[in-house]
C-alpha cells in the first residue's frame, strides 16, 4: 500500500475531485466539467508546486477533513475559511506543511461557497477521457468523496512557492454577469429583454454545479411552443418554463430544449462559483467581440 495517499476523515456536504475538465467531447454527450472557480484552483496548485492541470479537491458549503499518509504541502484557496492541522490554526491562501497522520480540516467558508484544496503531487485517481474530474450530471469520474475513502497522490516534482499569503479575489457581494444576447433572444418579448438586462435577480438555493438558478422577474415568451433540442455551451443562459434564467456551469448538459436568451462571458463565470444563495445577480448586455 503506497504512503502517497489521502484518507477522507470528513467528506462534507459535497466534495469532489476536479481538474481542468474534459473539453472536446460534447458530440458524445459529455460535458466539460472541471473546477467551477478555475483561477482559484490554478493558484492553489501553483502554491504547492503542481502544474495547473493537477487535480484538486473542490468543497462546497462546509469544507472537509483529510489525513495524509505521508508528509506533504497543501494550499487552500477560493472561498475564505478556517484551516487547521490537528486542531491548530494554519494559513489560508499559502503553502502549509502537513505531517503524516495529521488531520487537515477545511472549515465552513466565512464568505463564498466553494473552497479548493491542492496537495503537493496532485490527486491521481484514474482519468476518464483525459480528466480526473467528477461530473455530477453524467456520472463520469470518481464519485463525490465519502468518509473513509482513500485518494492516491502523485509525487511532488517542484518546490512549492514561498509566500506568506497570495492575494485572491473576494467572493462577490453582487454578481455582475456580462452577456452577449442570443441565439434565441427573439423568442422573448421586448419587455422581457428589457427586464433581463435591467432588473436584479438573486441566486437561488437550488443552484448546483450544473447551473446557477435565479429568482426574480419571469421572462415572458414571444414565441410559444417547443424548441427542438440544440447544443448548449458553458455560460448559456437558458430560460425554462417558469421564466427564471439559469446560467449553465461546468456540469451542464450538452443539449437542451429551452431557449437560450444570452451567453455569459467566460471570464465572469468563476465569480458565479462563489455566489451564495441570495446574492444579487445583474445581467449586463455587451457587444459581440
């Protein structure tokens, strides 16, 4: 049994293994998946000396706790939270040594929603279609963590970054999403289009890795009837029958039959990963590149 492994002491509400995902398989019905807050995951990997595509842990709501079988370096980023090693507080947003057998506890975020944990050497569960990511929609990749699970780790290849703390953006108090209108904005009334880009929505508690659901004014359709299923992209803003926009995130389906009123700029999506339920959401229309 290898000593390069991580035992799960407390899995938390939802903790998954994620990397940059598996792009290029939409024609097979496979979403991209991967980390929702890509910049946060890349930063913690850099802090422990991993390549940017190394697999990390993505925790949701209340963190997790793990015990390494050998000494290693970890970094925790994304949503700010308390971090302890065997009950002693350690730094968030910086490299931290963890002795073999010690319990690393990632607490509940003080703001934001998802915290990322990088381990020197990366998590080396078997890849599927080139990625180690858990995909909650298709079921590909390792299952969400459970208490007692053991995760294999790779061998560290570089020295970790020597910093006291690395600056990271704060979780949004208001989520501002820039959108390019279309391709099905003509399926909505002029009043609905105005409401979409001028009214304030809020993040719904029903949001998940598949999509950020919103609460707010319902958007009225100008075109009745069904839309044949068509391809969906990351950041697509789909409007289901209740009229409330849904922003598709990493585990989104590759096709859908509800009209897409707009598409969110990719660079605005990491903030959506950290928007807690109740966060105000505004959609701002921008021109195509």
